[in-house]
C-alpha cells in the first residue's frame, strides 16, 4: 500500500529543484492550505482544552463544561478541514504498484486509469455532499445544538458547513487530478511514476 501520489521528474522531485507548483499560486492550492492551517489550529486549541479540563478536574474537582461535546464536533471538523490538503499531497492510501507499472509501460492507459480513479473519487465526494447538504440546511434552519441549555450549548450547523466545504474542496482536487492526467500533460512524456500536480 502506498499513501502517496505518483512523483515523477516533471514535479522536480529528485532533480534538486522545487516541485512544480510547490508555491501557493493556484486558488485551489491556496484554499486547501488555509483550510489545513485552520484544522491544525483547531487541533492545538483542542489539545489545550483537553489539558485544561484534566487539570481543572485534578486541581479544582470541577470539569470544564462542554468538553466532550466540543471534542465530538471538532474531530469531524478537523477531518474535513484537512482532507483536501491530504488528498492534494497524496496522503490517501492506495494500492498503486500495478498502476505505476502500467503508467511506465503504457502511459496512455496509465493516464486513463489515473483519471478514472480520480473521477471516481470526485463522484464519491459528490455523493457525500448530496447527502450532507440537506442535513446542514436542517441544522441551520432548526437551530440544532449539542449540550445542555444553561450549562453548555453549541450549534451544530458550523460543523455541517465545514463538511460541505471540505467535500467541495476534495471534489475539486480530484477533478484537478483527472484534468492533469487527461489534458495538462497529454503532450509530455511521463516520468517513471507519472504526473502529480494539479
């Protein structure tokens, strides 16, 4: 199993130079980077919150209200905030030994296989988006919340919105990968492991 996307010479890997597209020039790349940073900041805040709750229990015998509910909400938010950048960086696990072999021996077939894989990924995210959108709308309109009124109360719609945004961004990244396989590099000779950048 491999967690990385193909990394060929056209990306600059192993050639002593920076990877092509390594800057945050494209709007998609920049957006994914920002969402990933927000997710990282939430992880840091969640770590402080959990430690604060532990010390509050130990020193004052009083837990911080709402910590379990916040953990429940924020874990989901973190996943979808960072999923797009993880997809772009090739950190989704995939079995690609056969794919790399075909891409090297028969580039056109390899590119087609890569595009199909990425379009299936986009379709999967579209299905999640289709199922999540009405849940978000309902949570927003009916003001769904977690916690107990008077102690801790937090709306759930921001997390539902993050799921929607995360699905859209991953979908766009998969489409960008498919475009890369089918169009952007069709006139270029593939590297040993094929194209990587959107």
